[in-house]
C-alpha cells in the first residue's frame, strides 16, 4: 500500500516539475518586486520538490522489506502507517498544484480563442505561467521534514534496501504436511478424488507428466492429494512413492534430499547437489514413481527444471502438485490441472458435527442446531474454515458465544484460527503492487457485485497501477486483476459480454483484517444504525448504503480523510443537496460514486472537490431540463483533475457543455436508453480521451481528429460530409481495435458490441459518395476487426486490398454489400474469422487468396452463390453456411468435386485422392437450407466419417439432396 502511494507521489512530482520550471524561467520586469517574489517562490518549490523526490526514492527502496515485515513487526507496522499519512498529505499538495496548472492552461486557451489567435493550437501547446499557490512552499517544507524524520526511523528499524523480490516469512510458514490422513474426518470429496486418480492413471504413454490441484487456501487440496496418494488403485500401479511439503522456499538441494528420503525411507547424508541428483537418478532408474509436491509457490522455471533432471532415468513419473497460484501451474508445465469446488453444504454440516459434537447431532442442544447451520454457511464451503470454527465451538455451551460468532466476521470472533493463518500466507505472498488493489475490494459489503473494468478504473484513479512504457494502463490493470484471480483472491463470472466479480466471504474477511480499518462499509436504514455504526478515523475508503435521510445524518461524522466515498441511497427525491450532507467537507476525495434512483439534480458544491479523479453518477431520473443540465454542467466543468466520468442516467439526452473543460478526462462513459443529441464544444480540443462509451446522434465525425489514443470498438452509422471524414483522421488511431461502418443509419445489428456508436444525422443519401466515404475512413494498420454494411459501390478503396493496411486484422464482416462480386482481400496473414452475409453479388467465393490461418468461416443468405473453392487451404475449426439456396458445390483446392455415386448408408467409401487437401482441424459444422448442395468434399476429415467423430457440434437442416449416409451423422432434413 505504501509503495503504491510513494510511486504515485513521485509520478506527480515528476510531471509537475516542468510547470514549476516555466514559472522560474518566465520573463518579468526588473522593477516588479511582485514578479521577483513569485519567481523566488517557484525556485524554492523546484528545489524542495527535487529534495522531496530524492527522499522518497530512498524510502521506496526499503518498502519491500518493510511491507514483508509489517505483518509480524508492530514497530514496522506503525512506521508504515505514519509513512502513508505523510504520503497522503504530499499527494494532496501536488494534486492541488496540478489543478492550478490545468486551470491556468484552460484560461489561456479560452483567452486565445476569444482573441481569435492560435485557433489551431492544441491546449498543451499554449504557453502558460502558473503562480505557485499560497502556502505551497511552506507545506512542502513541512512534509519534507516529516519524511526526513521517517527516513531516520527507517535506519533505526534496520530496513534494508530491497530488489523487490518476495522472500519467505518464517513466522508465517504453514505447518509441514505428510501423506497420512484420518479418513474418518473427510467428507464429500469422493467425486474429486476419483477425478484426480483418473488423471493420474491416464496417458500412460507419457513418461513424465504433472497433475496440479489448484485453489485457495483451506479448500482441501492437500486432503485430496493425501487420499489419492494412499488409494489402492494408485499403489498397485507404481513402484515408488514420495511426499514432500515444499512450502515457500524452493531450495533444489533441500527438496532433492527430501525426495530421496521420502522414497527410500532412509536418511541421506549427502550435501552437494550433484551427488544428491546422482543418488536420486540411481533410485528411480527404470522405476515408476508417484511424487506429491505439496504447497508449491515457486514461479522460477530454472529451479523446477533443475529439480526434475534426475527423473529422466525413471520409466514413468507422475508428479501431483498442490498450489494456490496458476503461475506455478504454468511454470511446472502441467499436463492437466484440477480445481476443487467448495464443499457442498451437507458435507460441511457433517464436518461441522464431527468437530463440534463428535460426529452426531444427538448431543447438540436443539436451540443451537439452526444457529450452527448458519455459522457453518458463513464458512462458504471451505473445509478448513468449518473445521476451525467447529473446533472452537466444541467446548462452548453458552448461546451468547454462538451468537457472537454468528453476527461478527470470522476474524473478529477468532483472529488466530487456522483458516486465517493459511490465507494470511497467501496475502503475504502477494506482490506489493497487488496488495492495495486487493484491499480496495473490501470497501464494498459482502456479496457486492462489481464490474471488472469498473474495479480497474478505481485502481487507476487511486494511482495503484504503475505505467510501463507505452503499454496501456488499462491493459496493465487487467493483468493485475488476472493475477489476483490466478492466486484465488477473486472469483468472476459473466453476464452477457461483461465480466463481474465478488469476493468469497472469507476472502473479504481476510482483506478487512489486513486493511486495518482503512476500508469500511455500512448500511444505514434506521436511526438506530446511525448510533451503532461509527466509522474509524483511519477510514480512507467508505461505502454507505441505506435510506437517503439517514445517510445524510450519518455522514455528518468527521471523516475528512476519506479518499473514496461510494453512496447508494434509496428514497432520495429531487435535489441531492436537500436530502444530503455537505459534500465539500470530503476535500481529499479521489473517487465519488453517487447512486440514487430518484436523483434529479447534482449539487454545485461537488465542484470544490479539486482532487476528484473518478465520478460515477447513477440515477434513472436525472432530468435533461435546462435547470438540471446547467447544475450538472457547472459542477462537473470545474473538476480539472477528473480522469473518469461515468453517467449511468437513462433519461440523459445531452452532455454538459463544460465537459469540454476537462482536459485530463480519459474515460467518458454514458449509459442510457437515449442517444446523446449534443456534443459539447471543446471536447475536440482534448486528445487525452482514451475510452468513450456512448451513443451519439451528431452531424459529423470531424471531432474525432485529435483523439489519437481512442481505444475499443467504434461504430459509424450513416454518411456525412466527406471533408469531415477526412478530418476524423482514422489512420492516427493506433489503439482502436474494431471499426464498423454502416451506410444504413437504421441498421440494428452491432457486430462487435461497440463502445462508441456515432449515428450521423442524414445529410447525404447519394450512393456515389460510398466509395469516397469508405476511402476517407481508412483505419490504422493496428485494427483487429473491420465491418462494412450496405456498401453500394462495385469497387473498394485500395487500402482494403493492401495487406500492409490491414496487417493486424483478425475478423472481417461484410454485410449487404450487393455490388461486390469477389473478395477484395489478399494475403491477410492474421485473418482468423470471415463473415459474409447478404452479399448477393457473389457467384463464386474463392478462399484461396485468404490467410491459411483462417479458423472460422460464416456465409449467410448469399442468394446467388453457387460455388465455394479453396476450402482446404485453411486451418478451419468452424464452418457455417446457411440460406445459400443455389449453392451446388464446395471444393477443397480449387478442383470441382465429382458428385458421389455411392448409395446412402454404404459403409464403404473411397479415401481422398493422393494430393487432395483435407481439413483435419474442423470441429464444428453447420449447413442449413442449401437445397442444391449434394455432397461434401472428399477432403473432410476421416474421423468425421467414423463412429466417433472429432466434431463437437454438427447440424444439417433442410438440405434435401445432401448425401450424408457415408458421414455417419443424422440429417434433420425437411421441407
């Protein structure tokens, strides 16, 4: 956490130094004492800022060591706490100056526009001088003095400078494991044990394979391995058996010694690695062996390669690994892996009874049974959690203690239990940059569902994601998320195309345990809740839900240090300020979420949140009247540090005019049922926008000109002025992934689920401009997906025929392009997916010219298509052909097939001619309503004709003359 803060402060300081230097070097009259004083303050600020950066660099070098020791050393924990407090203050000072830089820059641009000069200049090109805010130098000096004191304490604590490599924390080591297990205490694992045994005994032709069991701590991975290890079917099939608890440190010499001792059941006195490897090679020579490596954390490929060297002498090796981290699975070149699920509720109850009441409910007091089941459910199907809590309750007969455990978080009831010891090891192993990202998830209440990308936006707004060269920061954020997922900290699921996540209850408890009151959530639905819930002064990130009036009263508390405030209110009507607290008291906020179904106006006071980087407003009733719009416009337009603006307002039709003042805005997301009918003036002057999600109904696309960093998928519907299309400068948008061009503005299909949809108000309807319009919208060669619909010209622009212009393309969709008679694409080596739909100009579809890497081909409703050639030149996995009524033939290599004369149902067939190509990769086939197609090509895979086809999906409908008997599949033909 502290590491991310220090990195954020350093990044801010580095970015602001040039602005301070401009103030130092600005010309002024020699007689002006005022200007000399300003320049003196600027010089002092530059000097102090550099000094601050030097101190922070020295502190940062020790943070890896400090954050490892934090968990077990209270003095280090207090040191980090003080460091974070000062770092927050430093970040506030620098953020305020950045606000002033942006404000002065904006005023300079407005003055330039008013005078009519520099009309073509971008905002960042305008010269400006930023006066150092009053008191900034003094505040910086105070902060530097506090950092200097912290640096001295660092030396007293003997914190070493670190290279950032995580090292094992001996006080958090998990107790060693062995292969022996008490089967009487195991419940509900039979199916999983069977699956792992089957994996272990399959693929006997492979001399060496690794089977990994992966999952979060406390899930029962070791228990499954123990039961597999001693199963009679396994012991019959192998000569040698070894069990080693690896734990955090992957010491090849120690592990080799341990394997020898486990396999031979004798002590090994050798100490040199080479001697140990020779001894192990001799031991396993010509033998079959099962080796269990329990609790592996190693992510170093070379260490694993070194450990496995002696096993080359063995006849057959099966390594069973348990781990919590998917990266370990990849490093060990796992043949297959298995993820145990959470234990079923009935098995959890059996386990609970076993440890709490010796395996029977007969001795349980009746009034405790329902309470015991509720406590068991809190454990979320984690066997270790059930065992720990049940063991705790074994000698507890007082109902009050059971109620206490039921109503509190598990770690509050029993902070030293085994499950948290196990999970704490996982947390300790998290890289420093992932810890604040994980902890922020616990700001929301349990079972709270949050969008994956929205979570990443929050991380970005808090500066938790460190940029790396030219890589997109959102891509780095996705990597952070995926690593948390690989380490079993987050579970996600999909709703449509969107990814969502929530924390397992016990993982949520773990995060709260480590956040030390910095992350908090409350629900305020009645006056009693206001008295009961007291937010700790340390809280920096707060989620408040409940009834509007009570939330208003609750937030009167002194919470000046909040940096995130998420409010989800019910029963809020009208103006937010009327039923809400004075939001300006939370001046340190970086993130503000306002969610209220009946909210109609946004308070102007929100404009005083100078540090705000992320603003999310959700309301079904936020009106578009001039009054509410002006309120929204005035308040948002002064948030110069805002980077992300999300308006989830279903009635919104207009964007606030003042959005054009937000020069740092990078992500603008508008959710709603309506198209936005107005694009604010000034938005085009800011090329910072990377993500824009909205449906806009505007007259032109020229405003896209300077948005060079625009990401995601863009759809343009309709046609406007050609000059505007040229001004849009689509060729400079190197980060755009998909471009859809619809000539019919009313066409409803969205091929690529576009983030930004531009509906052009009809100005031109002449078909002659179709060619020029498409030519003007030539994309950057980095484009991955292209769609063209209702194109009415017979020729296409040169860039569509040029492989260099589409050198990264992966998917192309042609729809309702009636006058195109042949595929214009040549040698597109990256093309994997082609869709041709309603293109009635095609009589012959020649696939020979396409990439051999083509994996998916879809052809729909091409009513004049008679012949498809060159099918065998590709790596097709999926082929779909539907409603091509005159299609008669498909060829593999350009040679037209001779119609088969074999009777349907004959089990014999000729093999393909030598030299004839085949599609051995095809797994999915769908042919519908192709009534003249008589036979499939000889080159189709032979397995398709056998009793066990390689196809995962086959559907043939309404193809009356297609001979299918020789393919051993059923045709669902009909009229």
